[in-house]
């Protein structure tokens, strides 16, 4: 009697969960444009639009970045996207010190192609970094169909 209860309470829900999850995943993967990517790759230089990752500096450009800042001066930038595959998307701007993320700004649903506008639209990325050192800023644009382009530049804080 106890083994039936253990089976009903513990084993049967696991079996149903796996079966239901497999059915849902199979159904989702049947939709056009869907794929299962268990090992997503990081943005790489020389990627292509077909792979969903690109880092061509001519497609996306950081505007207004100086090579050097003081510890009290804000790092304020805009981004310009010239890739015709991108008219709207999410913009992420991240500042790194080595491998550590210092700060990140996310600007969702940025639509800029009609006016060829600098992004973020109606907002501003501006951060004060109060520790001297070398930093890398990365601007990454992700479209609604999950293609992404990125660029990075380095600067110092004195």
C-alpha cells in the first residue's frame, strides 16, 4: 500500500511532467524559425547575420566616447545602427573592468530606422566611474527575431 502511494505521489508526476514538457517543446520547435540551441555562442568578430551574431563595427557604432575620463566625469554615449536588418530592438550597454561587469543599461524596444536616430531614444546612457583604470564598453543590439550585432571600445578613467 505504501509503495502505491509513493508511486502516485512522487513517480507519476515526474512521468507526466516529462511527457507534457516534451510535447510542448516538440510543438514549439515545429513553428517556423524556431530552433533549439543548447550551446549559444558569445558574440564574435566576423560573425554573420545567418548565425544570429555579428560584431561588424560598421553596422553599429558607439558615438561620443572619449579615450579618457576623470573619476568625476560621466561616461555618456549614444549608439548608431546602420545595419538595414535592424529597425527596432533592445539595446544593452555594458561597461567591463577586465571580466567584471561594472554597470549595464538596457533600453528596450528602440525603434530608430525611420528617423535614422541615435539610440537610446528619449533616454541617455550616462555613468560615473569613480575608480581609476582601463575599461571596455560594449554596445549590443538585439532584434525581435533575436539577431544581434555588437561593438566595443576601450577607455581609461584617471
